[in-house]
């Protein structure tokens, strides 16, 4: 009795998830290279993004509301300014940039995973 499987059955979808794994690893590595201030802010940014990540969230709108994005940034700023020696407009700007990057990544992931129906 021959128990060998044909090639197409043994490897039905080669490297299907490899690109996603490499992207995630690369993204995490780039986050590890952040300066110290950005590393301290990152948990606040991720926490706020987690809070706003649900189906139907304004985060996934085609054009997210700028007011809501600024309010998200202000909530992060209010929590983070206590730990910074010299908080100011630079901290608010850094938070906004980090928040927009995090939202972009989550929107991208959401679009990728939403299309898959298996």
C-alpha cells in the first residue's frame, strides 16, 4: 500500500502565512528601535488603540474623524504627561504621530483579515 501523498495535497498552500509573520516580526523589531520617550509612550498608544478597536469603530472609517483622533491623542497625553519631565507640544505631536501609525497598522491588518473567508 502506497501512503505517499501527491505534492499538491501535502503542501496545499505553501507559505500562506509567512508574509504576515514576517511583516509582524519586522514591525515589532522597528518598535524596539524607538527612542526611550517613544518606548514609554507606546503602551499608552496601544492601550487606547485596543480600546477603540471594535467592529464599526471610527478607526475603520474610510476617513476617520479628526476630532475623534485628536481626542484619542489627548487622552493618551493626559495619562503620559505625568511621567515626562518636560511635557509640552512636542509630546502631544509625538503621541499623534505614534497613534496615527498604530491606527494605520491596525486598519491595514483589519483589511487583510476581513477579506479572508475561510
